[in-house]
């Protein structure tokens, strides 16, 4: 008797069955459905093990003076400047805009918006890391910083014209928690407000390697999650590039001059490095 076996994974590794070939006939031997667990670290653990223990250092590759930090800021800030011109400059004085940054860290992005004309008193930031909030308060004492869970923090007395999130949801493993966090953003957003969601790119957020601190999304996943949370997608942007789907252009900035790197991002094949969605909530 001839026996051959083949196992197949379907629906992004969530279903599995085995085919067994006996004497030329193919039979289904076993079928079962299962959810492949996301292997990312719990976000609270990341905060406790990494963010609350990190020390300010000028040697970081993300520091403003380092080629990698300098290039990433240059590209991102250029994109944000275009965003502000399109969505706010013609509609409202920037100093009057109420801004909330969820997952604000040490306040770096809020500092950028203040440099563009936002009033510190109208800016709010929330982050789970007490150490990062303490650093942010020292750097920007006039901003309203709150140490709390950015996914669930309530701002019942405020409605914000602009809510931003940079590299936050890529730390959250479970789909229902991401959607809950996005819905919480919607509750705090003014009826004509804008939500800017910026995150790192990965092929599949829900198929992360084991024990990583964070894992990104593909654009379709971000759009679907936003729509499931009650948002309408206004526009999408991509930043940087993973050359050939492997080498993130940001990390080439210390060896390739910025003008050449920008050209390579345009002409070489690859996937996005980071993705930004511009969203408005759907009023029911």
C-alpha cells in the first residue's frame, strides 16, 4: 500500500487539514480550525521592561543629530507639513486647534506640532509609561500630559480637532483591543476632526514573530481596522521603503546620502516602510 501525506495551512495559518494519499486515492484524514496565537510581547511588559527603564542618550541612532534620526525626521516632518497645509491651514488658525497625541512617549511629535504654530495649552498627550510622561513634562511643561492607558483614556470634557498616533497600535497584539482603542479615539474626536494614524509596515500584523516588541500592519489591515472602528478613510500615504521587502531605507541613511536615498526609494522595488492614514469618524 502506498501512503503519502500532505499538510496544508489555509486562511493565513488559521485553519489546517491533512490530505492522505492511499493507493492513488486522496482522502481527508483530519480537519481542525485553530487561531494562531500572536507572539508579540504584552504592551505592559514592553513599557515596564523597555520604556520605563530607558535613559536619554545622544548616542541613539534615532537622535536628531544621527543620520538615521535626522533622515527619518526630515521625511516624516515634510509629510506632516503637507498634511497640515491641506487639512488645517486654510480652515483654522493652528493655535486654536486642540490636539491629542495617543501614545505620546516623551512628547517629540507634540513638540513638532508646537513648532508649526500649535498652542502648547491646547495640546494633550497620553502615554502608559510614567518615565516617558515625566520626561515629556520636563521638556514641555505647558502641555497637558497624562500617564494612562492610551487605548482607554477618557476625555469626556474635550473634543479634539486633531488626534494623532505614531507607532502605537503596532504594539497591540489583539484585534479587539486595537479596535477598542480606535473607537476610543473616535469618541474623543470632534465631529469634523481628523485622526492621523501612522505606523510601521509589516506583511501581517497578526502573524508576528515570537517575542517581538511590536509588529506593523499592511495598508489593507489598517484600513479594515479603522473602518471596523467607525472611521472613513480620507487618504493614505506611505513613507520610506523596505527595499526588496527586506531592507528598510531609514537604516541606510548612515551610509547613503539623503538625496540619493530618496531617489532609490522611488525607483527600487519594495514595500512601504511606514504607512499613514488620514481618517474621519462616521457620524451615525
